[in-house]
């Protein structure tokens, strides 16, 4: 079984793309002054903002002090992009390889920081690095608050998370489960999904409403979704949340699943308005 994976997220910020990229590429040691999750960033070898330079990131994950030794693998000032490869540290206790790419894109108001983690797990039981991605989101927002201090901006509350999971099943089979047989998921994953029921319409039809009972962090939760888009050609389905526990924290949530036959990969993304 393949253990490769990819996780992505968008963080909307008020600071300009130029300012944020400058910090990530040339001044990452400033995170230690403004972030609650990054204690320090030290230059181990080379110079700030230079290819192949090696840095030590000291950070806090799940309350534990951790360290990552990373090398600057790519820097593209025109695209506001930088890629780090982890070569030593706590991350490699769980992953055989791990890369982080950060690209900042200007928007009409502020910019968007696009984080990408690409990795290979040591074994199938290793979880996807969602807590690390939450850490990246937190440090991005904290640096944005520092860069935008005194400018009177509103908080940026839109977000997006994407996950690639490599699977052995065909794209068609996986898509079929999500389109017409989602009620079988509780039998496949009983610890995570307890029940799935159509309350209006039919399985596999746009506009139908599905209620899902699931477990999140040990708590029983419920979500009512409307099937908004079905695209059999692209093996894609989009659900829009209309009721349930998630709306206690988010103003809007959409979930899109797309199964792609290339490299036996499935892809899921969430567009969340907090």
C-alpha cells in the first residue's frame, strides 16, 4: 500500500504577499518574536534567503517542544514561493519524507497563504499531518497580525483545506460509494461514521439531503448536508452543510470529494467560512 500523501490549506491574511513572503524566505527568525507556536528559528548553515541554507525550527505541537532541521529547497521571489525539506527532527519519527511549500498570492484585499505538505508515512497507521497544518495556520495568522498591526483591518475568516490520499481502489469504485452507497460507510468505518440516511430525495441525485452521524474527537456529532454537485465524468461530488455541530463554529462549510484515476489518488477539500 502506498503511504504518500498531500495536505493543503489556504490562509487569508491582511498583509501583502510581498511582506509575508519576505518573512518566510528571508526573516523566518521573526516568528520566534510573534508566534505562540514557534519558539525560535535559527540559521544552522548558510544565509537567510539563500538556496540550500539549513535552519532549525523550534516549535510546539500538541503541547510538546519539537525541533525540525530544514533545508531551503526552492525559492521563487516572482511567484512568492518557498519550499522546505525536513532533513532531521521530530517530524521524521512519523514520516519518511516531508516537504512544506508556502506560496503567497496577492488578492484585492490582502493575500492568501497557500500551504502544501507532501510526505510519505512510515506506515499506514500514521495520521495525516493535520495538527502540523493547524500549527502552520496559527503561525500565519499571528505573523499577519504583526505585519498588519495598526492598519485597522478586519479579521480574515475564510479558509480552505485540501487533502490528497493515495488509495488502491479505482476512482470509479470510490466515487460510486460517495454518490449512491454512502449508507454503507458506517459498515466500513464504524468508529468514525455511525449512520448515514437520506431524509429527502434519492441517493445519487442533486438536491437530495443526507444526515450523517459521526464521531469527532470522541464526541457524537451530526451533520445535515445537501448534495450540491454531482459530476460523474470527473468523479466529483460536493456537499453543502445546512445544519449540524460544525455550524456552531463555522458560518458555512462545503466538502468536495474527487477521485482521480492517475496514481490511484483520491482528493478531498473543504471550503469553510468561519
